[in-house]
C-alpha cells in the first residue's frame, strides 16, 4: 500500500512558506523506494530570512521569565505525546525504523522538551565572596543568543528536541537545518511548537538539499552565536573550522565506534539481550551502536551462538507492518557500506555465523542481521563505523588486553561492558577513553544524563544540566561602592 503525506512547507520566522526558489525535492521511503512527500528546497536567502527573524525574536525571548518558556516546552512535550501515533508513522515513512522504535523515539524526544522545560526554572547564578568590603561579586547566566542546529537522519525527532529543548529553556532562539533525508519529523515538531504558543521567529526549520550552502550562511553570520551539530566527524571538522571566524560556540556529536565487552563473570543471557538493544536499535544506525564485540575466551562460543539465534529471530521488513523489528537502512549507499564491511571481514578470515547479505525483499534498502566471529583488528568493521545490523565478535583473554584494544580507536563516544566484579566496574569506567559508559546496560541515553564523546567523537554534552550550560554564557558583575 502506498502511503503519501503530501507537500510540506518550510517554517521560517513563524510562517509556513514554500521558499524563495519554488523548487521542491522528494522524500523517499527507504522500505519501498516510493516518494512519501515533497519539501521545498530552501536556498541561502531563506536561511538569511530565518536568521533575521531569530535576531528580532531573540531580545524578547531571551528576557522572558523562565516559567513562560517552561510552560511552552511542557505544552509541546504534551502535544508530542498526544500525537505519538501520527509522529511515529511519519518517522517510519521517512526513516524506515519500525513503528515500535519510532514510537519509542517520539516519547524519548518529548522527554527532552519536558526535562529542559523543568530545568529552565533552575538556571541559577552565584554570589562569590569579594576581596574588598566595598565590593560584591555576582555571577548570572544569560542565553548565548541566536543558535543553529544541523541534525542527522537517524533520530529525526530526538536529535531536534535534544537541541531545541535546552536552547529554548535557556532563552535562545534556534534555526534548525534537519537532514535532507528526514525533514518531515522536524516540520511536524515545528507545527507542535506553533500550537504550543511559541512566539514567531524563535524557531525556524529550514530544509534544503544543499547542506553546505545553507550551513555557510549560518557559519558566516556573526549574529548566530552557537552551532550544535550531530553527524559525521568529517562534517563536524568543517563546521569547527568555519566557526573560528565568528568565534561561535560549538557542540559536536560526531561518529563513534563503540566497544561492547563481555567478561566471563557476566550473565550471558542479559548481555545478549542488551547486545540486541544496543546493536539493533535503529538497525544499528546510531552513533552509540556497538561496533566491536570483545568477548572473553571461555564464553565466546556460547555468547556468539545465543546472539546469532536472537538476531535470526528478528523479522526484517517494512517498519509499518506488524511484527517487524528490523527495518531498511536509510539509503542504498548505507547498504553498500555494510556489505563492504562484511565482505572485507570474510575475505580477511572472519567466520560468517549468520546473515551476511542483502535481504531478499523485492524493494527497499534491507540488509540481513549479521553475526561475524573471529574478527581481527585490521578489518574495516573494527575501525570504521559500520552503521548497520552487523555484530563483529572477537575473543580476548584479560582485562588489560581488552582495555588497550578498546581504547585503540580515534573515536570515544560510548563503551559498554558486562561484569559483576565491582573492582573491575570502576577500573574500566576510569580507564576506557569514552564519554558514555554502559555497565551491564546497552542503552544508557536519557534526557537527564550527559551525552557526548571525547577524541574524534566530538566536543560538548547534550542532555542534563551540562547540556543546558552549553546554551548559557556566564556574566560576571562586579558591584563597587557598597
Ligand atoms: P551522516 O553521515 O549521518 O548523514 P552527515 O554529517 O553527512 O552525517 O550529515 C549530518 C547533517 O549534516 C545533515 O543535516 C547534512 O545535511 C549536514 N551536512 C552535510 N554536509 C554538510 C556540510 N558540508 N556543511 C554543513 N552541514 C552538512
């Protein structure tokens, strides 16, 4: 059955617009390769208009009381939850993830709006003892001003709200450039904010398929004081360089290459269940997906068998259909990359336990859930982000060895390990060079916890009170003559 969502407009300065160029492009369902909607193709002039509107709106929004901003965020969170079915369907159609996953993401996305809305009321300052009796030292926090966000396709709603939530809570305006592959969820969220009573200009969603041209307008504009980006390390580096000239603040959530370590004292069944969640959420297309499975020698066979059995039980297909737990990948190039990683591993001597090829669906960008054993460090799958449903397993003997191998990566986003030894829990937590550590936990992400990486995985944190700080400038007020 063909499902179409029609023609979406852009949301610029509080107005729905077809854009200056009048050109449009198609949004394709990766499960069926059919066009599900069209969107206007914004040009740099549209982005200029969004920035102008944000600059005008900034003063009033930035000086509004926190409870007002909080109420709008709470209302938006409520509307998202109320519309979970509709939003999940839009997400599945544009991104491919199964409906159950999409529902989960919508609720997760709403949680950022709710949590940061609550936190807006707790942006406290400081009073510091002065060094002379006639002075007082006061510290206040102010919104950084106009901000911009560039977001990826793998979490079409949550990557938006994880940025919009803290921005609005802090009193910043924001312009979003969502991925050209999944802009519909972003536009649905804009609609929700409009209904929630957000003043015009505070939020704009500018969609276009020339990302670098649109981003350049943002990066060159001195009035935009912060850029928050989630995406590839390659683009993150470009943006960081471009941010230098106007000295914008940057938050960069970039690639990862997560190790997933299972010690022989772990509960294997629990570790397998967490591995499935960690590896297969979003078909493995997340930056915190486990990419390298290190399993201690004595249990590697048992773990591999159980994981392959569980992966084999997962039904692959159109995410709108009942019972489907693995949807398509986002585009043909993603399938090619996954296949290249698998073939490279097999060519270099890995054992293919299950899967290992494109799925037999007639249309759509499907790949079979795949388990590889006996992988070695030189294989592509152990070095590059696979972004697909492939679990690559390698044995290890002891703690020091596995820490060294896990740290041998330019990335440092998430690491997971499974053990019951409390000493080991702390030793690894301290020594693994990663920003997020999951101990007996394959899905640590949540609104109140800091999400972000080290090394090539980026700069800054999102979620939590630390994520809010990224949208606030510290201002020191020295009071004399007292
Ligand atoms: P992914 O590999 O996850 O698609 P990308 O980094 O290519 O990651 O894309 C993430 C976001 O960055 C998308 O919104 C995309 O349009 C945008 N983007 C891609 N290239 C550039 C660029 N040169 N400058 C700014 N944004 C870009």
